[in-house]
C-alpha cells in the first residue's frame, strides 16, 4: 500500500489545485477529470494521463482500486492523499475519491477530413462549458465525429464541461480555430454547412442533411451573424410554438443532431 500524502505542497498536488483556474489550464494544457467514470474513460480511451490522485478513505470501489493498481504497475504516477487534501482538490461536495490530471491533445483542422470525419458540429463562441460537455455527449450518442470551437468561448477542460460530457471528450476530437480558418477549411473539404437561426428559411424537418456535413451553431447570446448565415448552404429553424423564443444551445443542437 503506498504511503498517504498529507502535505498539500507536493508539486503535482499543488498544480492539480491550480488547475481549477482556466489560466493555469491554458498555460499547461492540463485539465482535471474527476470521478470513477471519467477517470476510467480517460484511461480506456488512451488519453495522456499525467498523474492520478485518490483518497483511500473515500475510494471504496473495487473496480476503481484495481484500475489504480494497474496504473501504478504500468509506471503511472498515482498519489494516495489524505482525505482533507483530496477534498481540497475536488470540485464535487461528495467526491468519489479519485481524479486524473489529463493532458489535452493538440489537434488542428488539418487532422480532420471529410472522408475521416464526415459529421461534425461547430460552435461559435459557446459561453457555457456545460453546454459543450452536453453536446459532446450527444455527438457520441448519435455517432457523429467531432466538435469544432470557433473564435474562443468557454473551456472544454472546465470541470462542468468534463462532467457533462460523461467521458465523451476523451473519445472525440475537439479543435479550436478562427471563423476565417474554419470557412476556408470547410470549403476546401466540400462540407455541406448547415446553419441555424430562428429566422431560418428551412424547417429543420425539411432540410437536406447530406454528408459530409457540419452543423454550425451560434453562441447562446448572439446566434449566428448575417455573414455566418450567408456562408451556409442552408439555414434551418426549429419551430417555437409557445411563448419562449429559443432553446438552450445544447438542447437545440441535440434535436438537430437526431434529425440529421
């Protein structure tokens, strides 16, 4: 049994705590995946796990403890922490007792092609990390191929995004780019670009979703600009029959992905 660390000043433990800040996640390229499901998915997907922290007093799952022992035997850095030290790192109020620090893969648009990734979603400046995670989960559910984040926005390594993805972010490529680069690449690859707007000319049930296709979703606050709509082969709408004028970004994306 490894010795339990009680000193929160261990360099890796200290950095794990600092990864609660986006600035540190951006600087290091690292993020935290917390909980048995997420740590297990990261390992199974072959993600670049830098190290694992766990609290023996909290982690009671035989599956999880066996997983950690295998990681330790494979040479992975695995830290056993005192409960109070682990709780200082955890996002959840009732943590399961395990988290992994994962290195974000460096991916570019050049790594995606219409032949290998024929069905994608692109989000323009998404503001809610939970929406990013939920959309990744739906992409996985429908069998789509990846996510493109355009012109910044929320961090896919934010704890809310990681948690909402239910592990999908370890299996699907996520690429960040500018709108100009995205449009040049999509045109060169021959993608059918499908935009969305409450004033879209085509009801989503009547749209043509011929692949290779990219569903382009505007930000929660602003939607697509006129320039972005003009760059799409089709702009579709979701009929709103009640008093509300829009759906949550993740909900709207999910409806459209299933229609596609």
